[in-house]
C-alpha cells in the first residue's frame, strides 16, 4: 500500500518569529537614532534660518521706519529659546507710548537652546538704530553671535557690527568656532 504524502506545514515556528522580531527591533532602534539626529539638525537649521531672517527684517525695518528696533525674547521669557520678537522702541521712550511689536517668532522645538554672545553687554536683546547698524548702549558698533543647539547639533548665526549676517556650522566650517557652551540634552 502506498504511503500517504506528508502534509505541508504552512506558517512559521515560534523560534523563527522571535528571531524576525528581534531583527526588526534592532533595525527600528538604529533607524530611530538616525531620525532623531536628522530631526535635531533640521530644527536647528530652521531656527537659524528664521533668526537670520528676523535679523535682516529688524535691520530693514529700523531703516525704513527710521526708528530703533530691538530683537528680544518673547514676553515673559528671559532667553530666546522659545522664540523672539521684533519691537520698534524709538518714540516709546520719548512720548511714553507703548512699544510696537513688528514681528513675533515662536519656536516649537523643546530641545532648542539659543545663546547670544555680544561684544558690548551680556543680555538677550539686540538693538538696531535708524541707520541699520547694531549699537550698544554706550553707542559703539556691536557684533553678535547666536549659537543654536539641539541634542548636540549646532549652528551659528553671526552678525557683524555693520549688519552683515552669516550662517555657519561649527563642525563643518573651519572659520566657525564652537561656542564653548554646554549643549542641552
């Protein structure tokens, strides 16, 4: 009598499924870390571009309105980490009128830190005069370097005393030094 053909087994064993799941988990962890680095780099780049655009807008607004314009932290904040605002301040000191907010930029990146280093004084306010130059409280020209960082990624926005704006990345551009500030987590 002929022997019956063996039945084909369809499916996977438990061991095969566990091996496949562990490989997928390792690949997912590696992909998450790569995506996290890319997201941090993107957040820093977008914030740096917005800051450079705000500096250019502050300078051109000061010249167009023939007024002093300040880039300063959002109301209620002492740092630029959450965003900044451009405020026209000339006339407000003399007439007692309220300063006019020209532009407001809010950032949605929780890990972003913005550090401002200036030649004149240690604050988070940068002023442009009616002729478009950044001036210190003592009246001299003022240069500034903004260092933006998120999870180890850094980008700098540099502004010369006459208003020239330049973006650079400390790890990639040889003439762009690191800030020396500790990076946030």
